[in-house]
């Protein structure tokens, strides 16, 4: 066995020396071919979950209904974040617009699909600051379902810069509050075309109760209507003007 190993090692050295001599005499242009080789080598050593992770909305393999609901909710922030006015849908002249007189309203809602009911809830009127009614989305499910991937892909698809933080790492409520405010209020100064942030809080079920209270205070904070209350508003913390997506395993 030892002799066989020695012979194979010797043969490997001979083959490698022959290959090195051939490549050195063939092409004196290593710069153009070095980059693809480096990419191939890095591709060989990366994990499959990273190599084949979805990069765009169409590559998502998660539940299509969940994907569309999350994207629809995120697009409701366009008015306050990007300054886009909400598109008004034209009413379709169908039987739903003119229901029979003898049919009660409860009976009409009974036959609506889950998708239609969810869309009606999501399309609720915006508040006084033109923000959606629900300020936070919660994605829950077992590990490996693709929740974090979904949040990142949807945020990128909607034109945001995804900022991820782990709620179970920041056990102090003060640090938790600072990181949330930094992600939702401060703008990126790197590059001319900086994108607004979308905060993704992972493992929100591992956060202590004090941190959850901090998050609720930020969500429920009401902006001051008076112009002279700017100093007080800065002291209390600004209005939440960016979407937050929370992720948990145990709802």
C-alpha cells in the first residue's frame, strides 16, 4: 500500500510539472483567464444554499400567495418613501358591482376568496402620514422555509436596501432601539443613487419583552402636528417612515 501511494504521488508530480510547462509556453496572457478561473474556484467552494439562492422575484419557490401579499404590502409604502401616488383601481362593471337586492352584505363577503379578502384589507386607506395601516409584516414558519430569503428578495424587488438585524443578539433594549432607529431613519451616504432602507428583524421570537415594547413604541409613535414641536419630536424619536419585516419560527 505504501509503495502504491508513493508511485501515485510520483505520477501526480510528473503530470503537474508537464501541465505547468505547457501553460507557461502556450499563452502569455494570464490576466484575462485568471478571473473566470477564480470565479469557478470560488463557485466550487461555496455552499449550495448560497450558490442556488433566489436572486429575483421570479426565482422564488415559496408560496405565491404569501409572496404577492408581502410585495403588495411593501408597495403601500411607495407614497411616503418614494413620493409615488397610490394608483386608483377602476371599478369593473361586473355582477359584484351591482349585486342582487335580496342578497345581504354578509352573504356577498362569504363567497369572496382568501386572496380578495386579503387584498381588501391591504388596500385600506393610508393614515394621515400616508403610511399603510399595518406598519410591520410578520413572516413565521419552520427553519429552512425561505423566510429570510423572501424578505431580502422582496425588499430588493421593491427598490429597497435590505438591512438585517438579529433580535436575539441585541438583548439590551437601548441597543435594540438604536439599531432600529439607525436603520429606519438614517440615509445611506455611499453613492449618488442610495436606496431607502427596509429593516428585516430576524428571530423576533427570541427578543426579550423590553425590546418588543421598544418596537411597539416606535410603531405607535404619533408625529407632532405643530411646527414648533420639532425639538420635542427629535427628542422623542422620529416617525416611522420605513417598512419593517419581522421573522420568527414560533408565532
